[in-house]
């Protein structure tokens, strides 16, 4: 089954030339289930705060950036904020973003 989100993810992946929205590093196919750089669909505005599944709300981000933006946080950092952080720190470990 190909969901709408997956379709948008694919379009975003193409539009971003395969680079992560946040860290700008090349992503691998979403089919590589355990790869930290695999392409995931990132909701700029999280669904839990009313974000939609529309293309305008979805970008392609690597699993690492996507996962850490949302992991254990009540409020995910703003996309622009997170992007800066990801590019400035070049993939921090889980621990180093734990204080966010
Ligand atoms: Zn990334």
C-alpha cells in the first residue's frame, strides 16, 4: 500500500535531490529499514498538534534528524531551529540533544 504520506515523501526526496531537509546529507532509500540515513517523511507541523498530511507540511528528512527532533519531547523544536542545529552540530548523538 502506498500512502499519501509516502507519495509526498517521495516527491520531497526528489525535490531535495535526495538530501535531508535538516542536515543536508544524502539519504538512502526508505526501504533500508535500519539505516540511520534512510529517508523518512517529516511533518513540519507534527500531526499531534494539528499538522496535516498535505505535501506542504511534509519534507524528506533522514531518520536520524526526524527521530531526534521528536524523541522524548513534548514540543519538537521548530523546523528552522532544528535545521540549524543539525547543520551546526553535524549529527549529534542522542545524548547531546537530550537537553533540548
Ligand atoms: Zn538529516
